[in-house]
């Protein structure tokens, strides 16, 4: 596999994870190191140094390493969605507690993207209602 092909595979690997995602490879060689033939493909879904778990695959073959890393991306996407839903729900509760309701613009002002709100807003609204069932607040994601 050429360096250009490796770069392209790494870019494709992180594309669905968002702009913060990073990926790298590591290859080490040492005469006395039994793992020196391994290729390590690592994906940091939330960026280098993030405390969230990363995907790390060690194989002796490029195609196997990338295939296994690619197979783990759907689980990472599910985990990211669950975290986004929870963050949105908690923000909705806090905004509604402070202002009596939560609207789309309030969430945009908090740094959520339009895509996050459109994709996860309905589930986040349900989660907010589950987390704060007695809250007398209106959670509205309707367009203003």
C-alpha cells in the first residue's frame, strides 16, 4: 500500500465521524520486539488527546487493519449519537428551566450544529422529558 493509499484510507475512515476526528498509523521496528511486524491503525473520534475511547487495531496486514477499524466505526457513531442526544437533552432542560422553553436558536447559541439538532432533536426532546418529567416547560424545536 502506498503512502497516498494509506492517507486516503485514513481520510475515508474518519469522514463519517466529523471534523474533530483524527486517525493515525504506527509501525515500529525493533529486532527484539515481537510486535514489530504489526501495523497499528488508531482512530480518535473526538480528536487527539480526547478522553473518550479510541479505536485501535493492530494487524500484520494493511487491508486487515483497515477492514477491522472500518468495522468498528458504526459502534463509534452510535456512541457519538447517544452522547449528543444526552448533551442536547441536558441543554434543553437547563435552557427551559432558565427561560421557560427551549427553542432551536437556544441550542444553536449553545454550540450545537443545525445537523445535530435536526438529526437528534426529537430523541433529545424525549430524553429531556424522561429526565425531567415534572418540569413544567415546553421543549420546542419548531422553526422560528
